[in-house]
């Protein structure tokens, strides 16, 4: 009355499915569980055969042997179930980092499993303030763990403390060594967003070489070096999200550096998307956004500036942070979109 290996595997199939993970570590996890359960069944079958023989030898007859075999098979099933429970820590240990993060998030927030970015780890460079912080917060609300990156680690930590479960890391996108250290520290990632910029808004006649280089490092060179190293740590169906800007499409005296660097971002994403595939690379090109970056102007000057800017759009207003965060979430989730620059400017570039 022993179960065959085929019957045994069929019996265990449903139980094992409940404990499988999804990701790079899943095959090893399933192999461990299968070995443990097969061992439990073999032990049960061996004991059943021995006790059945002993029962027959003692003169109790073949009926008793069948009863003993059935009892030991049941014991084998029970032992298999126990092994599933006992090896739970090991399963968590050998599962992939992405699955480990997903499991941790699901335990801390049971509702997160139903959210679009549930269990994902996303680095936001420039996430300590303004649009970057708004994106980090939106990522959290979408179920992911935001990793806030900034040159000033203190500011990154302060921002991270305002978002449950967020992490902080020091990163300077203009410094390749800093990029390497930060990526090593944060570990595997699902997506990277960078909002970094360095302004040099002066007439061409007043351009400073070092400031021009800094602007290109923040918008173009840095993201390219980021892509160089991120290709090793971002999962294959993950993405990079860069930031361009409406200045690239609206030439204006005094803003040549901003316009040229933002325009270069659009070409960067098409080339990087081709070379990094299947990792996706996209960009958002915002218009004027009431993100907090204009607060230093003072209330009256800011209000006048935003009113004038709003009139220069097709929709009659400036943008808000949630205009950008919705676009960012769509691109992070949009697994069939790559090499694109999405304009979120209220039509300002064509007004």
C-alpha cells in the first residue's frame, strides 16, 4: 500500500505551490522543498514496510500490514508538512533579494501586495526635496520601498524619516566612484529615478567653462555613468527614469545651458534604451511645476511668476507635483514603454 513517487509528487503539488516564491531564487527554493518532502515520504514508506513485515511475521495477517502501511503513510504526510514549516526561514534566506523585500513589505503592510509597485526597491537620486521627494512619497504609496539618494546624507536621512520604510544613501551623480559605492550599498534595484540638475542660467557671453561642465555632468554625463553601473544591479524588466525639461523646446536668452542639457537627455534615453535593453530607459520633461523650488522667491514674486507661467500654457495653469508623480508611476509600471520622453508641461512647448 505504499504510495508511488508519482502519487507522492501529485499529493505534494498543491502544498508546495503555497510556499513557492517567484524570482531568481525560486528554482532553488522549490528544489529544497521537494528534497525535504521526498525524504520525509521515503522515511515513512521505509518504516511502513518494516512494520508491515513485522506484523505479518508476528502472525497478525495481511490486513494488519495494510493498516500499518496506511498509518505510516499518514505519518509521512504529517512529517512532510512539518518540514515545510521548519524550513521557512531557510526559504526566506535563499529567495532572491527582490522577493525578500516583497515578503518584508507584505508583512509590514498587508495591503501592499495589491499595489502596482508592491515589493520593489526604487532609488530616487535627488529624492530629498521638491519633485524628487514627491516621487519618493508616491512610490511608497504604490507599495515600493523608496531609497532616497542625495549628496548630503543628512538631508537624505531626514527625508527618508518622513516616509515609512524609506532608506537613505549618499550619492553624487557627478562622481563615478560615488555612484559605484551607492549602488553597492543599496543592493539590487527594480528602478532608478534621477532628478539631479546643476543650473548655469546666464547669457552665452557670460558662460563659465566649469559651470557648463557641471550642468552636463548632472543631466547627461552622470546619468550615462549611472546607466553603466546600474545595468548590473537593476533587474532585466526594470527601468531608468531621467528628467529633461521644457527649456529644451523653448529657447530663451540666458537659458542656453539648461535648454541644451535638457535636450541632450532626450537623445540619451533613446541610445541608452537601445543598449541597455531589456532594461527600459525613459525621461519626463516637466514644464513649470509648483514643486517647492520656487518658494525662495517669496510669496508675492512666486505667485506672479506662476500666474504668468500658467498663462503661457495651453491648459492655463502651471503643473503640480502630482502631475509629475502620476507620469513617473506610469513609466515605472509601463513595461512596454522605453526610449521615450514624456512631456508634462501643459502644452507649454507648443503654446
